[in-house]
């Protein structure tokens, strides 16, 4: 019998919400893992909890410390890019990149999955982040799959434990359309990097979200509040 237990990385943003609903739609018994890592946009954490509770999925909020900062999402002395493509580090990587974040998150998810006997991990990484974040590339996830095979008990014992990246080839508009079909409550998601009371509308995350809803021909319910 196929193992249908899964750990889902859930930030409270648009993409991770669609990833969770996609996993549930495929019949997975989902355990949500939410990170409090000192990010500016902590409002996402409450969104993530609400999303998990709405689907009656157990969730864990894991607080981790990254005291060396290295990202405008962690260091309030650094400005968050205010328009797409600006304030990038050498090599075209924006300052919102958190060093090693997805490696760290997936490592915790992998440990959690092994501990509870899950056969899958879901993450909402996608192609639109490909141009900026190196840990959102398909080849990164292929490499991480090899890490699972060679560096875990499940892997060496031949037990299937797979990282699922269902949104990896999609842009925001496609992700939003998929989310609508799955019944994702987008009004309960948050995408703004600045973490203010309301979305700033100018950071890269807000701009990508707005562009996605516009191209999908759908009004963003989060902005109707």
C-alpha cells in the first residue's frame, strides 16, 4: 500500500497554500511544518495556521534562529527591493534571498518525515523564483532527492520518501488558477515581504502576486479586506 502521509512546508503565502491544497486533493494525510525564522513578514505565520486548521491538518510551528542574517527579509537595516529586479546581489540574486533557506527547511522536513514515517514532502517552489533564488531550481530538488537516497535511514533501506514540487514549472497565474480549482482561500494568504499591517504593493512578492491575479483574470480577495 502506498504511503500517503506527507509533510507540507507551509509559509502562509500563496504558493505554499496551493501546495497544501494540492497535496490534500491527491489524498495525502498532511502534516504542516511552519517556520518562524525571524522573517519580517511574520503575519504569514498566522495565515499558515489558519490554512492548516481550515483543512484540519495538524501543524507544527518551528522557531529557528539565523543570527548571521544575510538577507533583507531578516535584517531590518537592509531595504527590501521596491520594484522587480532591483537591489540584487552579484549574479542576479535579490537581497530577499535567505542563505540556504530551502536547504534548511527541507532538512527539517526530512527529519520530521522520517520520524513520523511519512513518504512525501511537499514544497511550493516554482519557476518564477528560478531567476532569482538558486534553491528554487528543478536541479536543486533532483540533487536533494539524491541526498535522501544516500543520507537517510529511509533511503538506504529502500523506503520511498520523495520531495514533491508540483508548482515548479508554473508561473503565478497558473498557480492561482489551480488554486481556484482546488478551493484555496486566497483571502487567508499573505505574500508581502515588508510585513506591514497591509500589503505594501511595491515589493517583489506583492508585484508578482498582483501580476499573477491580473493575468489570471481574477480579483485578489486578500486586497478586498
